[in-house]
C-alpha cells in the first residue's frame, strides 16, 4: 500500500510539473525550412521564403516590416540570425533587426537592430514610424554578407541585448514604459536582408514545437518502478 501511495504521488507530481510547464511558458520557433511564411503579416516590403530563409529584397531608403501574428506577447527572450546581403544606393543608412512589443502594422514598438554603417548596433523606441535612439554601440558594425545572432531579453521594462553573445547592454530600464505587450516583427531599412532561426522563449508564448510526452511518461514509469523496488 505504501508503494502504491508513493507511486501515485510521483505520478501526480510529474503531471503537475508537465501542466505547469505547458501553461506558463513556451517556445515558438521558425527556421523557414517549410518554405512558407504563413504566420507573418508582411506590412511593408517584398518578402519571400527562399532556400530556407526569410528575406526582404527591396533596397529603398524606406522601412520594410513583417510582423509575426502572435498577439499580446510581454516578457520573453528572442533570438534570430540576421544577414545583411547588400545596401541600397538611396541612403548611407543600412540596418536590419527586430521590432518587439510591436503593433500589427509595425508602426510602433521597441526596435533593436544591427547596421552596416558607422552607427553599429542600436536600440530605439519606435512610435508612429518615427524613432528615438536610446542606446547604441558604434563599434558593433555589421559586415555585408556575414550572419549575426541578435538576442534581446525583455523583462518588464528591463531590457538586455547581445550580438553573437557580445553584451550590448544589460538590464537597461526603459523609463517611458511605452509598450507593455505586442507582436514580434522584423524591420529593416535600405537593404536586401535575410532572417533565419527565430526563437521566442517566455511566459505565455504559444509553443509550436513538438513536445515528447512519451519520453516524459517513460521517465515517470522508470521512477515508479524504482519506487516499487525500494
């Protein structure tokens, strides 16, 4: 009887852990290997999935945006590979990155991007398609044709950012508290750019990757058998 109670206790504990993990946290990934961008709202620009990457090809001195149709995201960590292939002739500014807690049309949000010009990495607020630069790292200049891993963490109004694991800033407090939630998007200016291997990880993020319940049940069953043996 004691072994049975122990077994039931183990099952209940594991079951509650599984429910908690799936209810309060998730991981959303898009590697674009399926050849489509069905979950994306292409607000501005010429976007297509080609050879397993998501790219924007218009090289005009204008902002191009595509927004992921996941609403009301708040706190999370986002990572994505960005490759600026070529800048346009219409401006000396060449930049590409992400728009976080953004509106569905990409007109507002928090903008984090890398630049193939003298401004390097930048974090800016983005309101009604106009920017206010907040922080930057001019030395972190992107080189055309090279791939960079951009990572941004949002926790309330404390933000941290990295490029290829190099810390750009840590736990910066955004004093304006402009945007509490929104969508994740891609934003670029005056360049042909590719995005790949997007990951969004955090509370209340919808999970779109396969979970392996069979493996978890196997662990549970193994635990039960050990309990019986004792």
